[in-house]
C-alpha cells in the first residue's frame, strides 16, 4: 500500500514551515534545495515505518532543530546571519486552527451532524399498519387482514445530508485548515456524517425489501450501532490524537 507523503504529517509540516521562515534570507533556489533535502531525508528515514508521532519525532531529531539547520546554511556568510541572530522573534504559537480548542469543537460538530442525520431519516421512514372493518350482514363485522407498509425512501439519506449542512460545512472548514490530522484522518472525519446519512437512508429500505417489517427495524438499529458506536469510537480516537498533536505543536 502506498504511504502518504511525509509532509502530510503535522509535525513535519510545522518543522518545514519553521525552517522555511528561518531561511528567508537565503537565495530562493538554495532554500528550495535545502527544504527538498530535508524532505528526502525524512522520507528515507520513515520508509517502512508506521509514521507514528514517535517515528516522526525520531526522524526529526536526526535532522536537528530548524535553527541548527539554518545556522549551517548561513555559515560562511558574514553578510547574512540566521534570523535568530538578527533579533527576529519566531512565532511560538501554532496557527489558530491547530490549537487545543479545535479537537473538542470538531467532536461537537460531528455529534450534531450525526444527531441531525438520525432525526431526519428517522422521521422520514416509518412502518404503519392498517386494517379495514366491513359489515357483511347486519350485526356481523368482517375485518380484513392487517396490511403493513413502509413509507421510507433512500432519498431520505440525501435529505439528511442537506439537513446537516449547517454543522457539516463549519466542520469541513475547520478540519481542512487544521494541521492536527493527516489526510486520511481528515477524510474519515469529513465523510462520517454523509456516509452515515446514506447508509441510514438505504439499509432500512433494503431490509424492508428482503425481510419486511423486521428487516426495517434490524437495519435501522444496525446503522445506529455503526454510527454511534463504531463512528463515535473512531472520532474519539482522532480527537485524542488531535489533542496530543496540538500539545506537541505548542511545546515545539
């Protein structure tokens, strides 16, 4: 399986951003060569690893702090010195979208999206029973068999997606702009609500077609379990990772 680029890891992206700022006084071509060299070294060091936070920190330690790399580049240039020696204070706070408040807000937005999905689809699809009583003769009532019907539709999932947009769109902006998650993790966070809506719209209809009333209830509970237990657990794991990375960026 092809690994994602090493630059997609938040710690690597922050390291390269810091190094690029420190090398502002260097010729653009040379600055690009230095950054490409660091990037290739990290790709080589992390090849075959899980690229966990520990693996990335170990590889970055081998390269050295951005300031040390910049000092080596500026060495031998009496007319140019690293920004630190010029008295320029480098920003120590991470970007607003990569701070510790972001993961909890993402968790709340995910929860609101899922609740809206469950509410919209739940109201759109119901199982009803009807029975007609007729009078065959005076004093005699004949009841027809009970007729069960399901008025749900797979289009309810589409309606649920539109219903969750007030919370899903801010979620998209926040996750996309944040450096706290990898590309794969961002994809999961953004796809959970739409995918859940489609499943909740389609599976009950499939259950009704195959098994009738019991199929509707079984498919609905299965979908709820997948969203709330499976999806909720994975969101919790990613939120925790985001908090750990936010603390690491703040301490860097």
